[in-house]
C-alpha cells in the first residue's frame, strides 16, 4: 500500500479497530513526518522492517477485543502473518501448527493445545465455522491467524482451556491490486488462484475484493483425490466519516474422493503394520462439503473515543459422506468370536487372514444452519490520571443441525433376526467385505447392494448468549492492569428426542503488566473457562451435570532486542480443569445413587518460548519451543475422555519448530528452511506415537512482476504419524515428500 492512499483511508474511516492491521502505510507515514527522515532512510527502514511487519505482527485484537500492542497484552498470544503463510506455501490449517508453540495436530483440523483437545475456532472473532466436523479449513481467504493461549471464557464463552484460533479474513482495500497464481506439484497437483481489490468510485467510499481459488490433486492414500473450490466477494462502504460497513460472501465446495480418511494400523510400539497408502475406503467413497457464508461488519465512531464494532455472521453448510470405517483386524478378535467368524468369512469368499480388516460402511449427511451476532463497544478515557479502555459487549449464536445416519456391517448382516429369509445371509453382495491390509483389493464390494440399517434422523439446536465487560487500565508508564468478567447463558436441545439442558456460568479474568523499560514487559494473568457437558452424556432424570470448569495461572516476560529487530516471549502456565464427569466408585446397581459424579480433575503445566524477528538486514526467522505435562489428578482416569492412564492422548512433552529465511538481493531471491519436532505421544488406546522431525524448504525469485516459488516439504521423506487414534483405526500418517511449484503475477 502506498503512503498517500494509506493516509487517505485512515482519515476517512477513523476506525483503527477494523483496519489498523492492514495499514502499515499510515503508521509509516506518520513516523516519517514526525522524524523528518530522508527518502534514503525510508528505503533502509522498509527493508529492515520486513520481518517485524510480516513475521511479527505488533498489534492484535483477539486477547482483549481492542487494538492492543503486543507488549501491552497480559496473556500469551501468537499471530501468524500472511507473509509467513506465503513463504511456507500454507494451503490449509494443518500446515500452520508447526509455527505455534504448544500446539500439535489431534485429528483432522482438531488440535492439542497445552495438553487439551480443542476443536473450536473463530472467524474475525465470532462464531461460525463452515468447516466444522471432519473437514480441514482452507486458508486462501485468510489474512492472518491469531492464537490466544489458555482459557478464553471471559471473551469468547465456552471452550477447552488450551487456547483458541482466530482466522482473520481478507477485506476489501482502497488500493488497486491484482494477483494471479498457478501452481503444480507431485500427486497430480494442479491449481490456481486470483484476487483483485480496489476502489469503485472517485470519492473512494466504496472498495471491493473478488477472489477465487481452485485446487485438485491425488492423495498418497489409496483411492483418494481432492478438489477444493473457494469463491469470495467483499464490499466496503464508507457511509460517512464515522461509519464503515463491510459485506462479505464466501462459497466453499470441497470434494474429497476416498474419504473420510482414518489412520493406518500400527503395533503397540507405533510401527505401521502396512504401507502408508493403506485406506479402508473404496474408490466410490467420498466426503463432500458445500457452504455459503455471509458476514456483515459495521465499524462506527459514536463519539470521540467511543466506538462500536458489530459483526453478523450466517452460514449454511451440508456435509455428505459415504465411507468404510476400520472395524478391527481379524487377528485382534476375541478367540471365541474369531472361531465363529472364520467359517462364515470363508463361505462368503472374504479375506479371513489375521491381517484382514473388518469394515463398517457409513452413509451420513449433516446439515448446519448457524447465526451469530457480536457487538462490542469500546470507550477510552482518562480518570484521575488513569487511562482506561473500557469494553462492553454481548454475543449471541444459534446452531441448528440435522444428522442422517445409515450404516452396514457384518455384525448386523450376519444376524438371522434381520432377515425374513435367513438364506439371504449367504449372498456376498449384501455384506461389507473384509480387506487385507497387506494386499488390499478394491472394487469387489459395491455399497449400493449392501443391506443398510437406518439409525434415523437427529435434530439438535444450541443457543449461546454472553454479556461481558472489561477494563484495561494504564496506571502509569510501568504498570497496566486488566480486569473483566462474562456471563454466559446456554441451552442445548435434542429436538428429536425432546431432551433439553440449560445452564449459565460466570467467567472472570485478571491480568497485570509491569514494564521496567519500553523493551520489557513482565505479565501475569488468572483466567477461567468452561465447557458444557455433552447433551448425550446428561442423565435422563435428576439434576444435570454442571459444565467442566478450568482455571489458569500464567506468568511470562516479553522482550524487544536489537533496536526492535527481535521479539521474544517466555511464558509458564498452570491449568486445572475440574468438574470432569467420571464413574461413581461407590455406585451399586439398583440403588438411588448416581452412576456418575463430577470428581474428575486434570492438571496441565508447562512453558513456551517464542522468538521472531530480523537477525540481520536480510536474515529473518522464528523459533518456538514448548514443554507440557498434562496429568489426571482427580477421579478415575479410565473414565476421562481422551485420557489413557494418567496421561492425555496426542499430548507430547516437547515440541520445537523453526523457520528461517535469507534474502539474496543481488538475485532478487530468498531461500528459507525450517523443521518441526514433535515428541513421543500415546494414542487413544495407549499405543505409542513415535517422535519425529521433518524438514521443509522454499525458494523464491522475483522477475519483474512475476514471482517463482518452489517449496519442498518433508525433504528427507520421513515416515511418521501426525497423531494417534484408536487401535482399530491406527495412526494418521504424515504426508511423504512433496514438491510445489508456483508462478504468480501481481499488478
């Protein structure tokens, strides 16, 4: 963005909350005016500031819902910039986890954060995830990703205590730009994207953005392929000097052949039992997502130092999937069941070796309609010498879901009670055939001829209402305090079975920052969170289970080094999650006592270190390390979800990630390399998930308005598991070595 157009937009909108992250130009221009620096100096600063502008983002709104400088935040926050995502050729959210301290993949887009499984995300700070479920979010329309560590109940309501990811979407800009790209790679990868943004009128009160992305490729797993299509349109209207309206629409079409993907079976030491290409799915299986997303954002300056931001987000998505689920190896069957099953498998002509995998066919359809409304009022004032930034707001969300569930497996289709004529049992076409994991033969089974069992349709509705208030107080040059609280009212309803629960919760947060100098911030916070018990786990009669609650105590230090070139963060935390539902050890069948009680407790503690910035004028990078120790400290460990013994599944003790980039100005090029290390873990069934280290690299060259980029991922073709699941489904294998070549053109 040029300085002139940046200043014009800044003066017109006066809405720092909505657009400050996209306006490096105005801040730069203001600094130039104040210091009266020369054109030559401007060029030097532009080059040296590249890492601070892209790899390090100096301001974020997620931790406070107000535009707050990194050094003034009393909680651990990471922001992954668009430049970092471009350098790493990030296409989907799972590509990001290597860059976030304390975060690893759990399954699909779900993560393990600070020892806890976390699935919830936000878009522009509000609810409404079009990829929710088993789809992995694509990032073409994302400007940056903000990560708030620890419980987030005070600002965002219900959720697990590990943290929360927020995807900040691309918005229309008043500077005219256009970008086009084509890319290709191994596994028949082909795709392209294009986007353009600019002003629509001479008064510069209307700006637009239009973008599109398409990608197709074959997977490294048998029978898999994927096609992703995203279309995006946006309009910004500066209605007057005090009002900005942003309208956005996204269309998402994700067609995944040979999905829904599960893992590859392993032994108890984490060794894969067959080739990583194994897939229980037939070529005809699929997972399809279609979604329409509408969002309106209003940024209004109500008075001097008094602003309002309101976001309305609505989406509708349909997710259809037909797939074959691993149901366990014949060799792992109970001896009596195995002895009874082998003759029938032989009579049907199905594989019956110990390496034969039993399968269940699933035909499922999910439909979601979601609406969320969030409004935040921010008032800045000075009272008795104290600078206050007061936030007051509320949010409301409503989610209606419809779930159709059909299935077929040998357990049902070999039960004579399910047939009028038992002789039908000996018709192989009605059964889901077993498959040998060492030599899988596909195409023999035809799901259209299976005998299907219908579990029916389940309709649910969830509503959430939250009201919150927060005050950020600048006491003096050294001290900042923050205090806030939120009240949540929530209701979950099973419309089909006429079952409903409702409850409420208050979540406070306190924080303090001591700044002995402008380059050092020592922070501490106490934050609380909660997560309602699943509706399906609530008792049919009697009192409902209270939400799980969590409390975090965190302290840390942030430093700026070498005249602002490098920023470091060190944080240590202690999280206790209580009121976890477990079996009542004193329960006696036939008595009035409860079968389950809330005595479960989990304690997670650890440290995180993040370093980002410029090492020299042309050398930039980032490195992150995390240590986590999450243990069951109360109740019966065997009854706690995602726990094995006193440990948690997919929760490594140590993780380490690095990415560094070196520019070669004489060649108009840059080279980058990085690695990702994840320590040993255990799966949901206690099988070892081995540690791994993978290396990636990239090369970029600028030729006039063209850029050529080459990315190599998993350079040494490491065989590894990104995470573990249960024994019958095995571990999720990481992608083998891959290469991507992209040519882009900018106007």
